[in-house]
């Protein structure tokens, strides 16, 4: 009995040691990938695979490294069997979709994304990747996939990023862009999207003045337009951080008075909070100033050092989260 216990302990120790070794190899491979040394990553993951040939994570990571290595045939050979496994996770479908796309096998790529979304209907990541795949084919249904991703997980930033850049609807383009900027406030992508936000505002104001959005059937957008239309005159002469601050201040006061109960919306609640704290002007300067006129923005911050420092400190300290149930893209007018 004592010998049996010692033997069992030894086996378990060896098993635990092997698992630890595989984890170390996986971490080492990730470092190689981050360094761009994909050959070493592949060699390292092959060692891990030899130790644990049934480890799906190792196989998926190996396929991903082979994809980066541009050995697409090997990558497909590695990932394909995993697609049939019941316990395959989201990353398997992501990697398989990338590999099929890189091989210009669009039908198989689309099958993989659809199969993954059917299995994981709450995966905002797969909606985003499928949307990017569709957009690569100039298929405007990509927007719908990104919007489904927002609904599945309203706090996955990439879907807002893509929708902000590519949506032809400038109202939603403005909203998606500003949400993304608040989710990724100080990244390179947020700077890119600030340009898109200002451009979308210019086009939106022109469309509103041209009566393009009359008779919109979405009740949220209808309420948005009613609020913006009342105040659009303040930006009729020029669209600047100052005129946009005036427009957006009046909009939020109107929205809060008439529509906030029916359409609770985290972004507009944030505007209201900033107004209350006296930081809304600094926020709008941060959004639009460097993009519209860098010199004028620098002059403004030099004259308003304290409120701008207070705002940027606050923006750094918070995490912008959207509650579920605030998705209004597909709402229709109540009958």
C-alpha cells in the first residue's frame, strides 16, 4: 500500500511537471511571437505539442504561429482537425478564418466564421472578425456584423472602431466613434478615430441642413435628430471645438429633458456628468481641438491649464462601460 501511494505520487508529480513544462513552452512561444521570431515560436510549440498532443490550446497557438510564419498549408493542417472538436473555443475559429482568408479560400473562411458564430452567438470577437472579412470583399453587410457584436458584448471596442470608420450612416458613425474614443482614450487608434469623428460631424451637419434625415423610422435616431435640429444653427458658420461644444451642450440639455428616460444611453449620461462637473468644454477640446487646429488647441490649453488637467486626469482614471440593453440600432417606431 505504501509502495502504491509512492508510485501514484510519483506519477502525479511527473504529470504535473509535464503540464508545467508545456505552460513554460507556451509562454516562451508567446514571447517569440511578440518579438516577431515566428520560426522559434513554431519550434517551441511543436515541443509542447509532442508532450501534450491533445492540448487544443497548444495546437491553436501552433497554427497561429505557422500562420504568422506564412506556412499556410501547415497552419491549415494543424487547425483543421480542431474545428471538428466539441470543446474547440472561439480562438480556433478566429485562427481558422484568418488562415482560410490568407489562402484566398473565401467560401471556407465564411463557413468557419458562420459556424463559430452559431456555436458562440455571444462572441463579439467573432462578429468583429467576420465583419472584417466581409469588408475585405467590399460587402456592406460587415456593418451589421459589427453591430451584432456590439449587441453581444457592448464593451468590446473593436466593433465600434470598425463601424466608426466604415459606416455610411453619419449619425451612427458619430456615436460609434465617440464611444470607441472613450473606450480607448489614449491609444494610437483613438487619434485615428478622432479624425473620423470630426469628419462625420461635418458630414452629419451638412446632411441635416440638407434635410437628408427626414422621416427616420428609428425612434432613437428620430429623437436624436429632433434634438440636434433645434440647435444646428450654432455650427452653421463654422465647425470648431467651440461651436461643437455649444451644439453638444444644448443637445444634452434637450435630450436629458425629453428623451433620457425613454432612451437611457451611457455616452449621453457621461456628457451630462461632465457638464455637471464643469469639464465638458475641456472634453470637447480634447476630442476636437488637436484635429481641427493644433495651434488653437495649444493656446486654449495654455489658458485653461487647470480644467484641462482635471479632465485628462479624470479620463485616465476611469473605465468607460456600456450597460447591456442600450443597443438602439434596429429599433423601429412604436405603432
